C-alpha cells in the first residue's frame, strides 16, 4: 500500500514538473497603438508617422539589456539638409488612458536614446581603467607573494631551540599565509579582469555595428538603423517622440498582454 502511494506521489510530481516546465515564458513585446498607417512586414508591425515633410517609420525589434530596440528610418522630404542623431528620440511611459506614468508618486519623464559613439568612448575608458587596475593588482600580488616566500624561508632557517622553533613556526605560518593570499588574489584578479574585458568587448562590438548614428540626411534621402532606448517595463503605453520644425512626431506603442 505504501509503495502504491509513493508511486502515485512520484508520478504526480513528475507530471506537475512537466506541466510547469512546459509553461511558455512570457516575451516582452510592444505593438503600435492607435496607428492609422501601419503594415506587417516579416512578422513585425511597422508604423509610419509624418510631419513637416519628415517621415518616421518604426517597429519594435526586441530588448537588449535595459534597452528597448526599435528599427527606425527617418525620411527627409524637405528641400534642405536634416541633422539627425539618436538622442533626438525619446521614449516616455504612459498609463492606459495616456496620462503620465507615476511610480511611488514620482512621474517618469522618459529617456533619450543611446548614442552608440558615446557608448564606445565609455567602454574604451573602462577598458583602459581595467588595464591599469590589473597592472596595479599584479604589482601588489607579486610583492605579497615574494614577501611571503621570504618570510617562509626566514622561518625555516631559524635556530632549533624551543623558543626559536615556536617563533620559526609562527614565522613560517605567516609567510605561508602571505604567499597563499598573494597567489589566490592574483588568480581572482585575473579572472575578474578577463570577465570584464570580455563583457566590454562584447558590448563594444554591438555598438560598433550600429548604423543609426549622428548624421546629415540630404533631401529625398533617409537614414535607417536600430535605436536603443531605456524603457519602463511596467508601463502599459510608451510614446516615441522625434522633434520637427513645428512639433514632435509621436508614435505610440502598447505593451503586449
């Protein structure tokens, strides 16, 4: 009887595990909201808004770290050059009724898009700092290891009298501790260095491949690329804005449910 109960319990746990494991993970998604000019291309809803002879075509691509990524193309239909930069775009969170989004009585004013060129400069500076840090750490760790080795040898060469032997053991223990600490710290420092440098190099590679950079768009031409903007995950609505001569071009996005 006990075996039957245990078998039934095991089967129940197994089935529950399968059900839980098969539960689909909810994917964050943004869809155009209230758009009058939109179409679906390759599974993505693309929306177009215009003002002052400037067209903005945008679609949500996905997430990268803390950023929402949008595929955006700016068309210049004016008769003059148009200076465009990633930071011209702002993403602001809103409630379902389009009122400003608040959290803990504080209004979220939104975020400007990331400038890839600035991010590359930041990463270069971080990599330089990391190089300096590892060089300093190597010097400190080498001094610790050498001091530990010298102390260890000094303890081993002391006299063999009772007091001298006790003192020698203490000296050797201290030397061994210093030596181990220097070697262990060196290994930890190197591991942290390689981890950070790999991370910085990976992020830098992402920014180096971006095509939407600060640029001048000549008349009847366009600029297209991915635009990265920090987003507010809990907000039901988000608005992308781009300034024009008279007013902002705005595109609304709704969080997928």
